């Protein structure tokens, strides 16, 4: 009997250990910390002598290692405002804005401008082609300026597109023709919100016919593919194993939970200028029209969103796979009088693009989901 007990117990423990270590290894597609990038903004010479230099579709010099760039501003040197900034810049002079307070980062400048209609301003896009991928994991760090925090408090934050990943099926000579139906599927993460309802976790799922049936398990409802999610009330069932997610409160300690007030920028992203790690995983559905596509989102390695019933590619759509990752975007921002020529920044640093979710995030999820080892067992 003693030998039998040993065999049974060892088998149970071995099974438990296998569940905790059955991990796959992600392949790195691309990484960027900007520290080795030459200083860059839109006004840099677009016809340098370097053989490695390339000019994009908009005529701008492309930062090294990247594939497409778009930089258009209202208040900027390129528009005659020499005391302002281009829509994004990569410069050693901004080392204080980089993660760790040294090196470089992609510093994006939002221009407040009201032309009399609902125009989106200060377009800043840096894009990387990644081939045609069935699934992709992307992580990056982001920091917001004190001015953005104050604008949030004032109620004039508007909306800024920060991150995107999509499949481009159009003409690469016209890569920014986003209204031609050539970017599908598409995921965009944006920042918006105000004090009353808190900073929003805005996710836009486009190229899916804007049909809510194609993303049935996304929380918070949808408006033509836009999901304005709460960092407080839309975390139910979004953690590993379908458990409720809990996001740490960076201002007060503990967690941002229902009843604790709105999710301010300090509570979600910490103090102005401090960095927060954002990560996203997307996976296409196995076949057109099949509801098994995936989206997962993390904040500082805490899973806050997971849906695995998405129809990223409906039966009437074609898709080559996820093939472009981008940072920055345009801003709907009209919170200040035009006479002030107001601008404010956010910075992006330490980007990684992988073929799968990193092992440590998988291990964390599996550790929370896996059965516990049997208790009260003794080996004789």
C-alpha cells in the first residue's frame, strides 16, 4: 500500500507541475527603445546622404527601423510656429521624458485647435510592418504630461489615438487611405474621459461590419465598433480564468473597485510623467465567420480584458493577417482657445512586438487557473 500511495502522489504532483510549466516561447518580431535613434522630427532633411535613410509616402524622413510615418501639426515649426513642437519628436533633448529619465522616447504633442467643426488635429503616426501574422502580442510603456492631467481635470481632454494594430489590404503607395476599407481587421486604443466618469479605456474594433454580433463578449456595449470601457466597472469576468480583474490604485493603494470613485489619471497611470506598461494580444478567428478570435489587454501585467469569441474576419471580408503596428495618431482636442496655441505631450517608450503572449504572463494566468496540489497528503 505504501508503494501504491507513493506512485499516486508522485503522479498527481507531476501532473500539477506539468500544468504550471507547459509554456510556449514567443518569437520577437521587433523591439525599439529609441535610445539609438538619431534625433528626428518632421523638419529633418528628407534627402540625407545616408544610404539607409528612406522617405515615406508623406515626404517625411522615416526613423531608422520603421516603415511609415505621418506627422502633421497645427502649432509647429513646420507651420511657422517656431516656439512649438512637431506632432511627434524623438530627441536627446527630451531625455527627461524617456522611461528612466535618460535616453530617448517617442514624444507626441497634442495641439488644441478648434476650426469651427469637429476636426481631428495633430496627426502623429509611426508604423512598423510585421508581415502577415495570425496572432500578435504588443507591449509598450506610456507616460502623460502634467498638462494632460490638468486638461483631464478641466474636462477638455477630448480623445487621442495612442496605439493601433491592423491588417492592411490596400495600396502601399497610399498607406494612409484609411477610409477605403483597406484596414481590416483593426484595433485602436485611445485615451479619453473626464472626472465624472473617469479616464476611459477606449477600444475601437473596426473592419468587422460594425456588427455587435461580431464581438458578443466585449463589455460595455458598442457604438459602431467603439467601446468606451471603464477601468472600474468593466472588469467583471475579465481576469485569468474568467475571474474579476482588479487594477491596482496607483494613487491611493489597494485596488480601483466599484464604489471607490471614478478612475482618475493618477489612479490608473500614476503621477504625471510616470510610466505605465500597456500590452495587447490579438488573434484572428480560425476561419471567416467563426467566432473564436481573441483580444486580451494588460495594464502593468494585470489582465483587465479578455474575449475569445470575436469574429475579426466576417464571411464577406478578406484579410491577410495582422501586418501593421502603429503608435500615435490624431487627436480630437479643442479644450483651449486657439489664441493660446496650447500643446501638451505624452511619451511612448520600450516597445516589443512578439508572436505570442510572453511566458511569464501565461505562467501567471495558468498559475491562477491550474488546480491546487492536493493538501493533507503524506508519503509513507
